[in-house]
């Protein structure tokens, strides 16, 4: 019997037209499209693709990591070309390599880095409308005046290990039975910078809860607009009350940038 190989992929994709990463019945997903093509190439009907981050519908990736095991004799260096020839243009394989059998893209990961792009315009203009046609798939537009200093001060209180229940959609009925019992996550880094009208939120944590990255951005925006005291975010975390957090910002501005091992 041929020995099984464990193959790691680094993937970039435009998530706009997909129902997220995870395979779902009767829906087009990133995992489903790649997995179907891997099965077609290898002839292995039960081949499984495992991803490091289960990105939601509309979320993009610059460096998603996935792995699969196969007994195919196709040389490692051929997989990238074969896959990219079959995959749609909004999904590209950047790198392919063989890894140790015990490697698992999700459970071997030490941290994930997400980035959120927000265009902060002060009042809708004709130019704004034109830009939104082209950038609306990839950035979130926010017209309110945002205080960058309040955002940064509030973000500092999120560093370290906390129960992030209040900054996640942990009560979402669609996730019933699949939610983590442990909602403690370690936020290693969170930065917010402004480049002209563009605000970039960068977050690195050991793992993220359901919609946690988008709720963090929405909450930082809420603290800025409402001129809330930055330290108040600690009370929100302690009370595990997501009614006191901000909105879940749209998925189109979020990117899984890289996964560290």
C-alpha cells in the first residue's frame, strides 16, 4: 500500500461570493470547492481538507492554511499548477509543501492574524458613491467621525488573556452544540493605524471565537463614536454581556492574513 503524504497549502481567496470556508450542503464554500478538486485530481472520494481558520461568508484570506492527506503519486511540485488550473480565479494556491504526518493546520497553529479595512469618510459624497462600487467588496465604509486615540486606548485593554464571550456571537442558535466551552483567548497584539481615509485594524490571537474579530472592530468604533471611557471595555468583558458591545461589522472588510506555527 502506498504511504500517505500530508500536504500543506497556503491559500488566498476573495470570499465575496462564497458562504464561508466550511463545507455546507447546497452552498458554495471555499473548502468545498478546493476539496472537490482535490478529490477529482487524486481519485480519492473521501479525501478531507482541514483549514486553520473557518472564515465566515464574505471574509477574505491572504494566507489561509490547510492540509490534506493523500496516497496520490503526483509529485509535490505539481500540485500548485494542477490546482490553480482547475480552481476559479477568486481562489489561488500560493504555496504547497509536504509536512509531517502529525501536522494539522488548525490544531498545530500557535496564532492567527486578522486584518480589517475600514474607509472613514466624513459624509457621503458623489466620489464616495463611485469608490464604493469598486471597493465595497473589500472595505467597510463608516461615515461617522472616529477618534483614533479612543480606539487605540480601548484596544490596549483587550491585550492578554480574557474571556471574550462579550465580543463574540456565542449565543448564535446556528452554532448550537458547536460552540467552545472555553471562551478565553489570548490577544497577543492589536494595532490600529490610519492612512488618509483608511483605518487598518490588525489583531493577533491564539484563536478567535465566532465573529470575534468583527465584534472587536464594531466595539472599538462604538467606543469612539459614543466617547465612552476606554477602561469600560474591561467591565463589558467581565460581565460577558454582548449587549454592551458594538455591532458586528460587515464581513467584506475582514482578511485572514496569516497563521503562525
